[in-house]
C-alpha cells in the first residue's frame, strides 16, 4: 500500500466523526493540499467543526515518521470565520505494552533545541525547577517550547495578580526570570534535568547518536492499575477486582511459599540452595493470578544470584530477570576484558540492571537499565543487543533515515555480527556501582591475563541515584 493510499484510508473516517459530533452535515471529503513531507507523504485537508464559533473550519493532517521513534499525526485547525487556530499531535501507534520514561540532562543552551513528542497522557517534569507540566493535548515541540509555553501561561494573568495578590505576583515574577535565565544558558542555571513520563509509552525526547551516556536515557516500566484505568485499558469493574485481589494478597502475606517436590518439602529443614521457590503473583499485563519461580544460584568465585521467572497461563506473558543477592558493597567495580579469541565468547557473564557496559571498537554503549539483568554468555549478550536494536530501532525507523544515518547503522550491525562470529577482537568494559556484575575467569583461581578488575569509590551522584544517601542502617 502506498503512502497516499495509507493516509486516505487512515483519515477517511474523520468527517463521519465530525458529523456525529455536531449533528450537522459536513463536507467530509478528504482533500489533498499538494504539500508533502520529505518522504513524500501528502498533507490531507478536511472540513471540521469549530468549537469557538460553531461553524466549519479546516483541519490539515499529516501522517509522518520521526527518526528513532515512530509514526505520528500532525494536526492543525484554522477557522476562517472567527480566526480560531489550534494544533496538536496524536500517536499513530497503539498504546505500548509498557510505559516509558525519558530523561534528558540539559548542559548547554543548544540542548533546549531537542525535539519532544509529548502525548496527551504524558507529564513533563523539570527537576531542578521543581515544575511539572501535567498531561494535556499532544504536542510536537522543543524543550525550550515547553518552558516558553509555561511562561506565557503564567504571564497571562500577572497584571491582575499585581493588583489583587502582589505577594503572589512577586514570587511568580521571580520564578519566570529564573526560567528565562535557564533558557538563555546563564551561568549557574545549568545543568537542568527534564523527565517525560508517559504510561502509554508514546512520548519521546530526541536522541543524538554518539553523545555521552549520562545525557539521555530511556526507562520502560509496567503500568499501575491506576494508570491503566486512566488510559481506558480497564474499566471501573476490572479496577475494583484488581484492588480486591491486592487486598487479599496483603491479608495472606503470612502464607508460606509453595514448594516443588524437593526432599525438604517433607521435613522442617529448608534447603534454599536446591529448592525452586514458587510465589503467587499477578500478571502485569492481564492482572490474572500467576506464579513466579525463584532460584538462588551460586556463581563460583563471585556471589549468589537470584534467577526469577514469571509465566502467565492466562495471556501467555513471560519474563525473566537476574538479581544479585547479598549486602550492598562499599565500593563499585570496573571490569575490562580483552576478547581476542573466539573461545572468549563462551564466557559466562552477569550484567546487572545497574551495570554500564561499553565496547569501544563497536561504538556500543549500554546505559544502566538496558536489557535489565541478564545471566548468559558473552555471545548471547551481544546477540540480544543485536536483536533488540535491529527489531526495536532500525527496522521501525530505517524508512525515514537519511542515507548517511542508515549507512552508519548498517556498518554498526555488520561490525557487531563480526564480533558475534569471533572474527574481530574487541574490548568489553563494565562498570557497576553495586559490584553486581561478573565475567567468568576461565583461569580461576589463577589470574586471567586477558581480564583486569578494580574497585572504585562511588560518586555522590551514583549514591543518590541508587538511594544510598537516604538509607539509614
């Protein structure tokens, strides 16, 4: 199906919805304006109801794709009768399986030019300014545009406040000056942290390839029942059932975990080293009761790790993750492995959620949280990185990439595949502030000549992000 046919099919019902809304006959023909985006997608035009003067205006719509993101619909309305104008965006994709949170560290004035897709379900938080922009209409805007709109809203009523509430006026005026200083990049105002949190998973902050890993990050999470209710994924009845099940689980917290047929089931001796513990849980997708299996495994010359697996028989949801056991160490750990032999790809590797993993020769940089906790081989980890990037990023956005960017991605995948096949040497660098990551020493207990490790003192920023500064023991 061509882009034109796709757009005509997508936008055809618009006029019918307008007629149903207003009760009046409207000209529902979707017309082409002759304008196109860079990929040749046409701008569509349709008559629609003006909420300001109750006459017909014109809505122009463009279905387009944002590189490294997904398809969106740009919409602009203008009424020739009263002059009312409005614009917004809508996601052309379905609600995602997980919510998403984007974090951007603004360190210079140019960072305010980053593009932002803020869907109607997302809230935006400027941490240092202690300001949160609640969910409202969808927007395709820049970071500076978000702050400028907020300033305009605050300034609109300032004259009235000056007469009625002069104290409030002074505080808001001081705050507006502070925000403008940040936008201008004045000394002492930066860095500034921007967080866009969207339970629907359809928002986005522009990513710049090759930038330092601390500037941009994305975190996916499972929605709470309240968020699913807000998005309309469940109704009030289903929400009430979920809360009832949660209450029942809290009341039954004294129940012992189910056993799985080991010798210790018939005795009073708990053999946690050999048992697979089974706990009752709730599926994060359909909220049906399901089982979570947990097993403690000892990694020689390292520590105990906990392997967890959840399977839902109702909807088929599956997940697995690995967490390290034991106390939080006083120092973090850095590990560097030189992989110059195909046999190195068979080494066991544990990458925790807090691990920052870098392969300089491949231009690969995995920020903490990427892929979650994984206990696999080095080859298996590289394959997971290849598959995730290829399926979630490259395949979905390659059509809208410029030739230079597309060639860069293809070169990256080619090098990564060569590393997976053991055809090129590379260096694996892991830094974990909780010292919870591990690479197998094939020479153990002797020193591995290809691997070096060192302990290091965590920074205050790392302690803060891990919640250690507020921990009282």
